[in-house]
C-alpha cells in the first residue's frame, strides 16, 4: 500500500473539509458577531433591571458587557481578513500542514494565517486563533451568604470550571455561561476572546474567563468589593491591525 499517497489523500480531504467550514464561517461571520453583541447588550440591561443594582454595581455590569462587545467589534475585521486569506490560499493550494510544538495538534499555515486542527472522536476540529483580552469587573449581584455561595462554586468546579495555577478559569462558547459563572466568581476578571471555532454546522466563539480575585479555594483577601475605581481599559494581546467596524444596531 502506498502510505505516502494515503497520507496525501487524507491531508487533501482534511483541507477540503476546512475549506467548506471556513467558507461557511466567512458567510455568517457578520451575523455571528452581531447576534453575540446584541445578546450581551440584552443581558446587561436585564441584569440591571432584575437585580435593582446600585449605580456602582450597574456601572460594573455595563462595563463588563461593553468591553466584551468591544472585543467582538475590534476582532471582526481580523477574523474577516484571516478567513478571506485562508480561503484564497486553500484555493491556490498554498498551505502547509505541520505539527504543533507539543505534537497534540496540527497547524495549517497559509501566509500569516494559522488554523489549529485536532482530530477528536472521529472528526476534525478547526480553530482560528484570535487571542484578544480585556480587563473588567463584575459585581456581587446575588448577595448570597458564604455557605450558599460555596455550594454554587462547588457545582461549577465539579462541572465546567478549571484552574490555571490558583486562578479559577471558565472556558466556554456559551454567552449565558459567562454571566452565570461571573455571578458566583464576582470581582476582577480577565476575559479572552480566544478562538473562532470552524464547526461543521455553525461557527462559534470561544471565551476564556479568569476570575483573578479568587484563589483555588475561595475568596482571597484582595477582592475589591468597595472600590469605586473604574476598571482598566481594553487591551489586545497583540496588534490586530483592525479597522473600526460599524456599530451593530438593535
């Protein structure tokens, strides 16, 4: 059997599948970002209304959602450009497949665009790295006693919450989960928009949240419950060379 030919055939099939998914993501990217931004705007208004927040708490919720929306807007042009570049290079067969340094994933490289590919449970997972972040705060909107709060935290730790050192981390593609988790890990956050997932059906965004006011167990002494200071501004991990994207409309 010609193993080299078989490997080439498998690689070609993977690239063809990537092309289909990238084309689909490119076609719906505008709607994906718009819907995501609208959800965060809706969520912040609902939280402020339902929980009857104090002005400082309402400001933190507003700032939390607005900075996430800003990440979306600033990343749109970057994702749009990278998808167009990827599609063009796939059409021209101008791509390379190489292993990642850790050997767990494959990199599909076309000029300055890289796609992370991983074969899991019989199908390919493709991700476009974005790596932008913002710093923000989320208030204690639930006002729970310590015991009840710990039970809720234990529930998250037993399911979707992970840790990075002593810092609780939530990795999710579900926007509602960002708020549900932030409500029990309130305080200071670093929020990353990490990947655009090129799924078989619809593309999705991967968010990584770090609750930096909390240690691996419970609340640390540095939770800033009473500070009136404005949260720090949005910062990109690396320049994206983006241009202002139009403001979405409700």
